[in-house]
């Protein structure tokens, strides 16, 4: 068995180095790593190849987005399993081997994902129910979830937080997701109508339509720091999140949902613009000169564990 690891990068070279370092010791002889480098910096790309000779780096002069970037990387893959992996992750165990073994042993399963841990050590809700009206109140980024994380809508949408063994899920986060290449090719890869975000939910929805299972496997984990690439283009990333949410709504809605599409689109647009304003305000505050204060609380130094050279 062997796996092709697909990583889509956008300017997050330091995060990418840390990711590749954590991945390196878990690669088997026939595994390969393909990095699609959006808006590639030729000098940093060359240094990356020198530091990690096993990777195949595919430069793109423009930003293709995540879905198109994964599809472009997959065209270079030759192994029967594909692992989508964000550059802002750290692999903390034999993720490839465990996920691959699960797929090999369960022919009715086409997508698997590990436990995903936030940078602060909390569990990220990477296994979820398909988006629905309740996602407005119980989605990962919903106001109600942030204020009251144990509300009934959140419990319905964000599953498996306490799981200790494999369990079924509607969809799994594309930050770390393994799928069969045969199924990926049968479905035509990720839908490139999604520039960024929600393409993983759409892919799993199409896998479900084939009658194939999606399974959460929390016995192995990756640490996902989040926003690694998005932070280099913050406002457009937030707008793309909401634009992609609308595309997904249109794809999965029945007649009533499609009739309500103008209201959904307007609501998502307003929500997105409010999030952009808030994010830019926070960014301006963080960029302001710091005033003298008490010593901050110590935070885990992951770079001390996995040394990150500056490319």
C-alpha cells in the first residue's frame, strides 16, 4: 500500500516546513508528497526542494485556490490513496498508515479523517453532520456555538468530539482527509466552483451519493493551527468562505431552499462583511505598538519541538 500526500500552499512557507518535517518520519518507501505552490516564490521554492528532496513541488504563478490546487496536485499522484493535508498542520503519529489500513480493511468506506487538534490542544470538530438550517446556530463558527458550545444544534452538527474509536460521519475536514484515488477520479476531484472552504463537505456529499461511507478515525491525530494560508489574504478568504457556503446551499437545497436563495445569499454577504470588518479591526489592534504590561502567560512552543528554519 502507498499514499500520495497532497498539500496546497499559499505563501505559508514557514508553516509548510514545519508540516513537512513532522511528516517526514512517517513516510514509507513508496509514499510521495506533492506540494502545489500557489503564487510560487521561486527562491523559497528552490530552498524547499533542497531541504526536502522527496517532495514534488508544482509551482503555480497564480493562486488557483484550494479545490483547483488539490486537483492539480492529484494529477501528479500515482498511489491508490490520497491524503489531503493543510500546510499549517503537524502530523503527530502514523496517520498515513492508520488511515490507509482502515480504508484497505473497509471496502465500503471512501473517506477517512483523523482527530484534529487545535494549536491549544483542544479537539477541533473536524467530523460533522452535513450542513443544514441548524448549522446557522450550531456550526463551528456560529455565534451560538462560540457562546454556548454545548447547545443542541452544536451537538447535532459537531460530532465525535469525545469519540475514542472509529465512527461514521457525514463529512470530514479537508485539513486532513484521506480518500481513495479511484473514487476521487470517478467524481472528477474536488469541485472547482469552491475557491476556498466547503469543498470538503461537497466532496463527501458526492461520496455519500455513491453509497460509500465516510468515517472518523480518532485513534491518530494531527495538530491544525488554522488560518495558515488564509492570513496572507484575510479579507478575501473570509468572503470566499461565505461565497462557498452559498454555492453549497444551492447544490444541496430542494425547491424551498432554492426559492429562499436570494435571502440566503444576502444573509451570507452581510455576515461575511461583518466578519471582515471585525477581523481587520483586530488586525489593526494587533499591529499597534504594544504598551508595557505584565508578563504574558507562557504558551506551548511547538517550534521548539519541531525546529522551523526560515526559508
